[in-house]
C-alpha cells in the first residue's frame, strides 16, 4: 500500500508536497491510500501559482479553483453579510438555485454545513452550533478540546460506497461521547487556536484538492474569527488520493518552492 504524510507551511506548498509524494517511480498509478496532508497556515497560498494551475485546469475544462473553494465556504458572500445569521439566511435563500448548477444536484458542501437535512425536516446550521460551542468553551476554564463536529455525508446519499455514517448532526450534540468529503472536525487547544481535520473518501489532486484546501482553510478562519479565536492548522486525510490530470504539464510546478514565487 502506498501512503504518505506531508506538511506544508501554506496551501500551495502542502499541495505540491502531496503531489510529489504521489508522483514517484515506484508508484506508477500515482495513487495512495490513507494519505495525510497537514497545512500549517491554511489561510495563505501563492496566488501566482494558483493562476498558473488554473490555466492548466482551463485546458481540461475544470472549474476555476475559486469556484471549487466556494462550495466549501462562500467567501465573497460572507464578506457582504452582517453576521453569521445573515450569511446562513442568504445562503439558504439561494440554495435551491445553486442546486440547479451542474454537479450540485445533491447540494454543496457549505449547504450541508449550514442546512444539514435533519430527520425532523428541520435544517441544521452546524457551523453556527460549532461557533456557539467554541465561544462557550473558550470563555471558561478547562475547555473541551474535541467536541466540535460537522457532517457532510448523509444517509440518503445513495452513491456513497462502503460508507458507515456514525455521527448524526441532528442528535449527537453531547460534548463527549455525496460527497467525497464526509466529515470535518474542529479542535480547540489551550492557546486559543482552532484546528481542523477533514476526512475525504477520495481526493483528486488536480481536479479538486487545491480548491478544497483553500475552501477548508477559509472555513476554519471564518469559524475561528466568529468565535473570537485564532486560526490553527488544517489536516486533510483521504482514504484514496490520486494525482490526476496532465501529469507532464503539472510536473514543472511540483518543486519545493513554486517557480512563480521564487
């Protein structure tokens, strides 16, 4: 089994490290199982590098990286809202329209985060719950470290192969005890920093991963900011990872220092 664990100081360098770990002579399929990518500062990336990567993606008719990132966190909309309640209300109001776009039939990741379908036909704002919990815990002594969970997968997702869903967003709210992205967990350390860990069933590095890292980093920064806390690290785990796309064109970008930022 080919696996790896890499760390990058920002989104760009973490993505490069992950791609290099897959692009090895002893790994002709360029795939890996149970891979781990850790991003020290997930709020930062090299915009020149991103533009060059987008140029390659355009040739394959992939969505811009910003579009991929916005499915996890709509940064532009968030910047125009008065607060979290306003963001949720506006996003829910446009959600039915968003589902009409290609690829959004089952919804978007952020939709699942702020409008998770509950068993009582009541949509659940998981992000709001996490922000409230973080605020409550960080204001007292000895805050809970790991009690901030968000689900992306749902039992009604008929295209989920071999997926056992345990955590239920509408009932598992004690402090203890569709989608390729199944789950996001947030951790609060005693230094007042919020960290995040995301679990993917599968990850296509060229088509989705860079935008996913970017969107998750922005989501983490938003939640931390709303709770009055600092941003920590982002860790992304994939059950199956694959370096897809035009590998000959991608390889010149896979260096420890992005050439456009050198």
